[in-house]
C-alpha cells in the first residue's frame, strides 16, 4: 500500500492492525502464479509481507511503495524495495508481471497514470494481477467518518483519500490503458479486525483525522466508534470491517 496525502505509515502499528491485509490476499498470489526467474513488480509492496511469498517462489521481485517507513520495513525483510509514487512509475518494459494488493485505492489523484505506468513497466503480453477496494468498500466506516466530521464543521470529502471504483469503471480504465481483461470480480469480504475500530481508524484513516485538531481526535474516534457499534461490533466486542474487494487479471495487449 502506498502513502497518501495525510497518511504516514508506522510499520509496527501496521503489523498490529493490518497484518490481515496480506494474510487474506494469499490466494491472490495463486492468481499471479509466479514462476521461478520471472521479473515481478510488487506495486504498493507495503512492509513486504506478501512480496516475500513471491520471492519464495523464485521470482525476482522489485517492491515499490510511496511510504519510506514501509519500504524500510520491506528492506529489513530482504526485499529490493524502493520509494516510488505509483502514479509516476518510471519502469520500461522490464517486467513479466505487475502485482498489487490493497494499494491501488490509495492512488486516487491519477488512477489512469498508474495504469499507464504499469503498462509501460510490462513486457508485451505481461500480466497485471491486483486486488483493491471496490465500490462500497468500508462504506459504513467511511459514511460514519463523513457524518461525524461534517457535524463538527469539517469537509471530509476534500480529505477522503480513497478510490474505490466499480468493476465496470475499472475495466474501462484497464482497456483504455491497453490491457485485455481476462478475469475481474468484485465481492464482499467482511473482515474480522484484530482489535477495535479505533485501532483501524488510527492506522488507515489518518487523512480524515488529520483535518481535526489533535486534541479533538480521540473524541472523533469515539463518535465514529459509537456510530458503528451496532452495525460492525458483535456482543463479544469483536469488530468486523465491511470490506469489498475488486480483483482482476489483465494482460498488456501486444501491439498489432
Ligand atoms: C482496503 O484495503 O480496502 C482499505 C484499507 C484501508 C483503508 C481503506 C481501504
């Protein structure tokens, strides 16, 4: 995943509150089916937990992420990770595949520039295999953030860092960027969180919290938590986030 405006990743907090992101995407590696010796770009490699799985299968992997903190954590695992904005990829036709998990939705400013950069990075016929948040992802959480912030006089829309496209929208963008889509699906993945929603918000919703004075942030988190409690927490106090995934395989269409 990449850094977005207002978001700074803390690798230890991410390991505590976000490890499930890589754990739940292990089958996406099956979609990629990395082969020994293939050159693969892991776009939004985060702390490298999933990148390691590609390396274990013998691929030569470059990790790219906009967060210096997460790139440092990935390097500590031995990943060849580099600080790169996914909207400004500078690779040229060297990769057999580009892989991305839970990162593309952070690249909201220019999603088409991301796809153009991925297409440039791939060899002809190369594959782009990715999973991201799809339309409706964390809708309850996002809605509560917007409501709580609006009630306090803040414009959450301007701060909202997430891009969750519909399947049809993203397919159109992939095709416009020169890909042939061979598989694409969107599905709900209600996800049990390792802690409460407060930990999730502090880890993943910093861009929203950043628009309120620091002294008000705990109160905002408490209000969002109250607003969501009946929908997302069970009797035992366990929280489930309303994730929706969009995943696809797209091939760089060879030029005629
Ligand atoms: C996601 O992986 O879908 C996601 C994670 C954090 C914030 C928003 C979405």
